C-alpha cells in the first residue's frame, strides 16, 4: 500500500509558504521546495520554464503583483502514483482568489475580487518538487473582468464549485481500492471515446457515455466553452461541437494520470492534436493543425462519473493558428495612439 503523507505535507507546506511570501521572497520559497532541475509547465503565454528563478519571474511575481492578498481556495487535493511514469504526484484544484488591483497580461484591473481557476500537479521526488503542471483559465479570468475575446459560448461559464459532496480534500490517504475503481472507470471512458476518434464518426451515441457517466453529469468546461449539465446538454453544448468541428484527432498521451479515492486526474503536453473545420468556439475553420493541452479532473459518485472539471489551453491552441487573443486584448485595451 502506497503512502502519500510525506508528499502531501511537502506540497501543502509549499502552498502555505508561497501564500505568505512577499514578492521579494517568492523566488526563495520556490528554491527551497523545488529541485535544481525543476521543470514547470504552464498555459500560454508562460509555457515551459526551467528552475525557480524563471518560474518566479515569468508567472508568480507578476500574478502576485496583480492579484493582491491572493488566497488559494482548494476544492480538491489528492495524491497518487503516476500510471505513466511511476512517480508520486499531488494534484490541487480550485481558485486563486484576491483583489484584481493591477493589470495582468494586458487585462485591465477592476479593483474588485476575482477568481482565477487553476489545477496544479506537483511531482515530488526525494523530498523536492521536481515537476509542476499549472493550468489556469485565462479566458475565464477575462470574462470576470468584463472582456470576452470569443463569440458567445455554448455552455455557461461561472465560478465553478467543487464536488457536490464537499469531500475533495484528501489530506489523509484514501482506501487504495477506491482509487483503482475510479481510474478503471476513467480509462474505460477514455478508451470508448478514443475508439470513436479512430473511426472518425461524426456523432456519439448517448449509450456510449451512459456506460461511464451519470445521467446527471456536470461538465465544467473552460472559459470560451462553459459548463453543461446532463448527458443530452453536454452532448449538445460541447461534445458534438467538439467532435463535429475538429477533424483528424490524435491522442498524444499523458504526462501524468492517477486517482485517489473517488477522484482521478490527468494532463498531457499535449494531449491532443486536431484540425478545425469550422464552427468550434464559433470560429471559422482552416487547415492549420494545432496541439491541445488539457487537464481533466473527475469525480466518481457510486458506480458512475458524476462531475468533470476541464481546463483547455485555448489561447495556445488559437495562437498556433495565428490568433493571439492575449496580444490582441493587450493592443485593444492598451492602445498606442499615433
């Protein structure tokens, strides 16, 4: 039986130290808790950073300058052994909450409370964090600040809750048999959908989803897509637009995939490659193939999956096709007049 208490304590101590740190102390906190060859992966425009100095300079210090008195509001905290590489990982999901008092990524400050949705994966080896995957929902953040860089979404974006039963903070290790059960169910679901991708079928019969999903499933999608409730609405508002308007889908694998208790999670770098044919996100198609970085966090209630929190680095997917919504927002909101 694996024990994850040491890894969980290291990550929790790191979170607490980072939340208490002043701007000048951020790099020191990172250096204390991370390894010399620390690899950090983040959404566009941050991408890959190597070492504590680069991570502090590129991501944490600018974020903490912009969002004052930042708090990490966790909804899910789990650990497990990576099914891909065998390392121990800790995953935290929730929101960074604070006062949006300084512009961030060209997004004008509001002077009001704001939430930045996040999912953070930390690999712990020999007492140090050696890898991090930190995904934040930049479009969701923009929407809260009153900026919508995309056409109207098929679902509804809002500040998403944690699991219905409020049981996502597994500071104590869960029964390993429950985690195996959850991961088997997730893998069954992924395999079902992968088979559909191989066949390039236009739709997805509802009974395929019903094998693994509760009829009252909730899918919490990224800003630009939004959330959907029940299998029929999920299919209408996300799955079928995704399946029908993207072609040549290729699954590239995951960096990390594990489960603990009733929760499972994974992320890839990239998970998927595809080519838009038109209609997805309300945008025209093209022949430019692009990679998708995706996070999925699942909650199993009984014998079925009931909730799914999803992060897609949509800004990066669009950037590869020549549309940089972050740069465009900066230019529009902070124009240099001639």
